[in-house]
C-alpha cells in the first residue's frame, strides 16, 4: 500500500490573489515594498495550506493473481501468491547471502510456474501436484532455516542442520526448474517419481526425522 498526496491548488490561487491586492494598494517603489510582498505571499500560502491540505489517495500495490474464470485455478493462483509472498518475507528475514540468493531463484521459478498456469489452465493437474508437495515443503524448510539460524545457540547439530537445508535447497532449485521446463514441453512430469526422490533425499539428510520440527511459525 502506498499513499499519494495531492496538494490543493487553493493556496496557490490565494497567494496570487494576495499579491495582486498588495500591488494595487502598496506600490512597489522600495525594497521594503518587495519584502512585504514576499512576506504576505508566504504567510497567505502557509495559512491556506493548513486550511486546505489537499487529498491523500491510497493505492494497493499488492500484486494480485490474474483471474482465469475457473474457480479451482484461481484458488490455486491465490494460494501460490501467498506462498511466494511468504518466501519473499523469509528472504528479508534471513541474513545469509547464499540462502537469500537461493530463495530469489526459487521465487522466480515459482512465479513463472503460476504465471504459466494463469495463461494455460490446462496444466492445472501438474501444477497442483507441485503446489501440494514441493511448495509447502520448501516453505517449511525455509522457516526451519530461519528459526535455527536465529536460535542464538552455536553447536555442531545446528550448523549441520543449516548446512543440510542449504544443500537441499540446491536440489530443490533444480527440481523446480525441471518441472517448469516440462510445462513448456507439454509433457506431464512424473511428479510421483520426483516426490519419491525428494522425500528419500530429505529423509537421508535427516530433514524429515521425527525430531526435526518443520512446522512453520
């Protein structure tokens, strides 16, 4: 949301009116006459600006997903926009530059995927699988990284966990790009296989263990 302030023109007209009247009744034949002209103009402009401050218009700059007319597609677009917004928020909170760069890449590809859906609702089934697993899992990983990195405690376990999440994000980027590319080839990506590989990888890295809390804040 941004506010745009538009000044009223009344103070300007008032200033001009005061100057006209001043010149009529007080000849500008001395330095004091010009000083009085300037002062009268400034005073009138200041007073009228307080009385007529103008108008403030609020504009909503939040990016809204394009409506397709299909309720289920529009719902997914809305949910996708929320996930993208959450990732951007985490980008601003996380201080590690390498992780911030990875988030930027993920946001860029994710945004392109949902833009593809908005213009080609026919890819809904593929994108739904992506949105149901990859996207929320990625957001959970980023939330976990944010919490662990701000725990204020240094130790091998925390450092190891942060490193595993960072490595997993690299693989996640490649999965996102692979999925996005498949949408343009008009070929259905075997999401079940990718999900299985992704799930196995997360378990192997210890990121889906029962003692690893991946709940969002």
